[in-house]
């Protein structure tokens, strides 16, 4: 016996299956009775065309409509959809699921109908639109495609928004979108970060209305669209559009520049959405700086400002430090006219060139090769051609401090010095190298000196002259005139001429001023003795040296420092052999070696230091030549103590003393009684007071004093320094300066009683 179901439904299902397979349900006029005969409930005659449209869809084949359950699903799904389109007033509003759309043959729909999804937008677009707007699968499919296109464009990129058409908006029931304004709308959608803002027909229509209206939002939308496609011009983006968008500072004088920034590759829709005012402010700052006068901008441009207008390659956190591409770029803009910086491509060319210069500065040949004649022209630097660009690159590679070329002026000076340009500019380059202590034979060749009118520089002394510029004692201000440079050259030439390896054959020793001119600091020993002893010993050592030992300032400074050390150490013991509170550091082997002192004295440094300490400070004159110091060291090494040093007669001294200790007087009398002709001088000058011992007692081993031994009351004793030597220490005191007066010449000094 056959089943009633088979008897009742099979023919109808077969008819439905055949119509679905042939997609001709509408054409063949498949009646409502067939659905009923197939066992389907709820089918309505008013919706018959919709059911047949589903069977006619490509996605619903015969295999998907050959059971009562499958056909029932089609009818139920369309009933729900059309109920929504009729403006269903019940609560909750029916939700059409992805499965229901699929059941009637709509493709490309999936997932739940939650906020921010294409399905949510598709469902919402059906609310109250009337069944005639959704009673065919083709209409629903168009809506489904449109919803997908909107959501792909929302927060997406240009490619993801490319499929969104004016027809899509129409399919979703959104009005006002045309081919003319579609680009602006796409751009705005790409800038939307929250999909739920446009997941309803109302939300999407509001967005479109904002773009098409005259509000700030609509003006911004136009700007965003132009930024996205780099197509801004005075017609599409006028000053009025910017003003409407709430952006201040745009007028006819800078509109082209602002639109140039909008059209830059780095300034996209996202930049326009969040950075319109910062971009305008930044470009206005650039234009204000570019007044054609170098060095008159009070506030340096920042990396952030260049980045804001779309210039790439300059860090947006960089400040204008002297050694950066930003500093160079800032100086170029400052010196440029407004017309040379009023487009981003012009600024970008400058930025690229500044980066190429800084890459070449101290860089490799590969890095330097990026620098071109066009780069130099972009930076406003003249004189560079295809014939000399290689020489300019070479000099740049030899730079040790990027700040040497940290400004347009610095770079121009380098070029002029390299290619023989303006002599004043070349002179400024020499001064720059002196300022940064970075001169070398490549950055400052002999020809550069010759070009600025300085004579006497050649390959034999170039290293020495550049060494002077690299010394701390010679700044840029001391090397910015031909006269100063010529003095340096002449002085160093005299030094090298003196250094012939033969002692005491230089007719005219260098003065302190000459040493200072070449950057050598000849320090004073103490205030009373000045720097003459240092200077005398320095000249003596240089005279006895070979040229190779004195052909750089560091070598000369080492000699000067060692000479100062020796002279500062002499006579540094006070009464009882106790060192002063803050004595100088003892001499080292290196000190003596630097001064050219020879011999095996490595193990005798303690004896040498002790002997020099016990030598009277006033006797530095006896040790201020290399040969005298050599003899002293040799004697000390051989005998374990220093030699007797005669007190020079022409250095005898006289002082008036207001008080004398009896113990001191006894010691003085003893020395005078054993001295050999202690009173022979008639012309004597005031004794200088050694500050190591000011106000305290000292060892007077090499000092003999003559006193009038008449009663001390109301009589002024005389103290006279006399040439003598004794092994018996005699103790005396240095009196405060207020108690000492120069009495000039002493004739026939009184005889001292035994």
C-alpha cells in the first residue's frame, strides 16, 4: 500500500523541482495550488511572485526544492522578508537570518545579524520599504551586494572601496549619491573607524547627507576625497572649502601650497581627517621662514612640521640640531624665497638633498655617490658642476663632524674652498674647520690656504698647520682672517725651522704670543716668576728636537706641559722638608722623556724629584734649558743628590724687613761668615715672594742675607740675596708683602758682624 504523502505531494514537488531546475517558475506561471499540493503551509497568493522568483534564482536548483521541507523553508523565509518590508510593527522586529536569505537564493550573506555587519545593514534596509522593493531575489541580491560593498569600504582601503557604486546606495534605499560625489563618499567611508556608524539605512543616509551638505563635515569630506586621490586644485578645494571645514589660515596667498600638501603622497585621507589644521599651520610657518634672508628666523622649523605637510625622510620628532639633515633643511628654507618652497615637491627635493649631504659627510663612497649636482642646486648651493661634484663628495667624506655642513652657508663655504670659489667663503670654511677642530689634508688642502691669500703652506707643513686649527687654543674666531692664518703659518714655519736637532742654535726664540698663536698654552709657574722659565725651556727643547717630534700641536703642548711641570716642582719643600698643603704632582719619567732628557734614570725618579724640590725656586733660571736640566739629572743620578747651583749675581735681591727673628739672624750670620765674597753686587732688585711658601717658613739653603747688626731698635735691617751654597740648612721667614719694600740699588752695604 502506498503512503498518502506520496500520493498527495509527489506530483506537486516534481513540478516545483522542475521549475527550479529550469528557472522558469515565473514564466510558466507556477500556481499557488502547487505549493499547497506539495504540503507547504502558509503560502500566500500575494507573495506568489516572490516564491517563484526564489525558484528562478540560480542558487536554488531542483535539488534544493524537491522536498516539502525545502520548499517550506523558501516560503517561510520570503514570508519573513516581506513582513519586514511591509513595516512590521510588532516587537521584536523579525530578523532575517543568513540561512533564510540563502534559502531563497541570495548569495554572499553569512554570519549573524549583529551590529556592524553587512547582514545587519541588509536587514535594516528592508524595514518598511514595501514589498515591491524586495519581492524578487534579484532585488534582494542587489541589496546584499550593496551591503557587502558598504562594509568593505568602511574603514577599508582604496581597493576595498572601489566596488562601491551609486547603484549600491540606491539598492539600499540611500538617496543623493551620484557618480559626481561618489568619490567623496567612498573617502569618508574609508575614514570611518566604527562600522556600526553605517550599519543602518539611517546611519548611511546621514553620512551621505553630511557629505553632500554645506556643513563642516561635508567640507571635510570633500577635502578628504581630494587628499585620497591627490587631485586638489583651486577649483575643487578653494579657500572657502577650508573655511567651511573650520580650518583657519588658508587664503589666496597660500592656497596653492596647502593644496600641494593635500596632493602629497604622504598626506592621505587619514591625515586630512585628523591633521588639517596642523598641516596648514606648519606650511604657514615654512612660508614665513622663507623670506630670502638667511639666519633671521627666531624659531627653527621642526621635523613634525615638515612631516605635517607631507615631506618624508625627515624624522617627525627631530629638532634642528647642528649636525642633522633637519638643521641643514631648515637653514635652506630660511635662506630661500617663498616661491622656492611653496610646493611640497620643492620641499621634498630639499629634504632628499639634505639627507644625501649628511649621508656623504663622513660616509662611504657609496653613500657619497647619492649626492648629485641637482641636490646641491636644490639646497641653493652654487658652483657645483658635473666636473667637480666628485671633488666635493671626496671632501664631504673626509669630514669628521656633520655640523661642519649643518647649514647652507657651511655647505657653500665647503664648495667654494674645494672648487676655488669666493675667497671669503673659502676663508669661512677654514674658520669652520677650526671651530670644530676637524681640519685634515682633504678638507683643508694647501690650495685652500693659497686661495685665501695665505702663503707658505705646502705638503711639508700642511699637517702641522691643520694641527693648529684642530687645537683647543685656536677657535674659529682666531682663524677667520688671512692675517691670523698667515701668523699661524709663519710661526709654525719658525718652529719647524728651529727644530733641526741641534741645541742652542736658534737666534730668535719664540715669544709667548707666538706660541699662543699656534694654540700652545705656555702656562705661568707662579705669579712672581711669570712664564719666562717655561718659555725658555720649551724653546730650548724644540730647538734640540727633530721636526718629526714637533710637527703637531699635541706634541708641542706636551713639551710645554712638561716644562711647566718641571718649573712648578722646583723648590716645593718648606721648613723641615714638609711639602706644602697642596703641592704639585711629582715629575714622571714621561715628563723628562718629553723634554728630551736621556739616560738611565727610571729608578732614580724619587732622587731627581727630591733634588728639584730642595732647589731654591729663585734658581729656576739655572734649569730652564734642556742642557741644564740634562746636567742636573745626570748629576743627581750619579751622586744621589742634586748639584750645588750658584746664585746668579745679576739676580741678587734686596728687601727692607721690619722684623727679624734672633734665631734666623744667628743662622744668617753663620752662612755669611762662611760665604765667599758675599757682598759684590751694587745693583740689586726686589726679591719676589714664592707663593708656595707665602706667609710661612721656607728652606733658605741657597739664600744668604746681610743684616746691619746694630741694635734692632729703630734701625731697618737690610736683607740681600747673595750667590752662595751651603749644606747647612738656614731657616728664615717670608714676610708679608706689606712689610717688604723695594729699595732699588744698594751701594756699599754695611758689613755684617761675625
